[in-house]
C-alpha cells in the first residue's frame, strides 16, 4: 500500500510539473486547411496541421518564381512586356505594366511580389528560360532539389490549374531558401515601392498585398513581420506565407486554404491567423544561445611533439536557435565526435572534430571543433614513430614470415643435399668394397 501511495505521489508531482508546459503549448487551432510554423535556421517545426496534404498555392507560387530569377539573373538586366505576357484570365492581378514597357529585373521583382503582378511573372519567366514552359520545367526541378515531395508547378504565377499544387511543408522549404537571398528578403518586407521611370510610364508606386506590413494603424498589423507573399483564388482560398523575427530568432509560417470570404474583424483570416500563430510561437519559443563561439570545451592527446602532450579544442562558431522558452541549456545533449589523440604538426584553427547539439529528438545544429593553437612536430619522435610503426606493421610481419619460410626452406634443402651426398658416399664405399672382394677372388683363382 505504501508503494502505491508513493507511485501516486510521484505521478501527481510529474503531472504538476508538466501542466504549465502543456498549458503554454495549447493548440492555437489555426483556421486554415493546412499550416506550419518552423524555424528556418534549424528546420525545427513548432506547429503543423495537415502540412503534407496537397493544396493549391495561388500566388504564393511567385516565391519560387522570384527564387529562380535571383538565381539566374542580374538585377540591372531589363525585359520588355509582350502581348503574350498579358494572355491571362479576366480578373487576374496585374502590376500595371504596359505592352512594350521595359523594366529592370529589380523593379519586376517588386511588381511580382508586392502587387502580385501576373504579367510580371510571365515576363520574368521568359527572361530566365526563353519561354514560360521552359521556366515551369525549371521550377519543378528546383522543387526537387529543395526536397519538395508534394509539389508540381504548371505556371509561374499561380492562377488555378489542377496540376498546379504544393503542400504547406514544401512552401516552407521554398520560402526558407528564398529568404537566404538578401534581395528577396528586402523586397518582400517592403510595403510601398516607388518604381523607376520607364519608356512608357513615369515614377509610380506599387503596394504590398500583405496586410501584416502595409499600414501600422491597422489592428492586424504585425511589427515583427518580415513580409513574404499572399495568394488568393477561389479553389485555393486565402493563403499567406510569412516570416517574422523577434529577439534574434526567425519563424516562417505557411497558411493555405483560409476562408477568402471571411472578413471578420475587417480582413481575411490568413492575416489574423498568421499574426496569432506568430504570437503563439514567440510566446512559447525564443531565440537562445546554445553554444558560445571560441569556447574551449575539450582536450585531446598529442603525439609526435615535444612542446605538449595535450591540445585544447574550441568551437569554430556559436549556435543560436529558436527553442522552447523554458528550455534549460543544461538539459541539452552534446554529442562529440573527437579523436582520442592527434599527431603533430597541428595548425591553429585546424578542424579536429565536431559537436552535435540536440534536445530529445530535435537536432539544433552541428559545430566544428578546431585547434586552439599551433603545435610543431619533433623530427626525432616522427622517425621513431615511423620505425615503431614499421616493426608493428603488416609489411614487417609478412617480411619476417617470408624470411622464416625461406630460411626453413634453405635448411630443408641443405638437409636433403647432405643426405643425398652421404648416400652417394655409402654407395661409393660399397662399390669399392665389392671391387676389392672380386679382385681378391681373382687372385685366389690364378693361384
């Protein structure tokens, strides 16, 4: 009975310990058909719902379009709008570009990502690949490279096509890659952009469709938002891929399939739900330094040096990640990959090993471990080591074995030769004895 009470008490204590954490991580119940919230630095997912289910991306497609443009074009290149670029279904979102108008790639990116110009998408696709079809092929190849498993593009703008689909997780992968480009990050966080004067229009402004960054006075405005891209069609619903940064940590969210006809609170739910998801994320997770740079954390033995028999190793860089807000660094797991000993000479900052930092099943990162200082090699110890290694080597053992076999073979041959010579002598002695007897018999006969 006492053991039962002890177990119940232990269970209650454990439950009381976990309750605050469980309460802090209540499901935010985001109103979207599929969604995901993750840290692009480590890839850790903090929230997801139906993240691998197929969905229509609408104009969030343009993230991939911009990614390829920035990969293969210079910003000062130019492109002219053709009639074929305007071959779009009625009601398509446009950036106000005129047929025959020439713009820089830089300004076309703003036309693509702020007002979500579909004609800008066609112009950029032609510029990169020569034709829209070729560009779409490149989009699908790039998706494969990025590890997307549920994505297939049919156009560069996102207008509805049954063969044009993706998943929340794949869009997160694409957006994470795009945000590594400084130009992309600068464009998508811009609320209003003044375009250069062209051959057909004077300077003019284009506005972002992302309500989280457009007007500070709006209640759904989110000061930590770093933009990215909206998308809306009837089949896709209201979509939003967004990024937010707070206290040195960044999160990327993807919401697909929100109700585009729901204006509760004055704006579509893809904006209010994204803001709520970010607030939930930053209230439960925070950027934390898990490892300091240049921190000496281990020593290894050193061979072939008279300077020292120990080498200190330090971290090549630090590691900062978005982690549960109540995570104690002491609870982290540090998995070291270090040799027991190293051989001189060693250069300062030479890689010696690495350390993987994790918590549970989540790996936050891997850091190289480097030599704190240089250590020279002793020539005497080097050649002694060479000699020692030779005597312990397989070559030496094989050589000794061969010599032993050869020596034994020579001994056997010598013994065989000696026996044969002794046999010849005995035969000769017998022959001589026989001849002597015959000679004696002949003498007796003649007598």
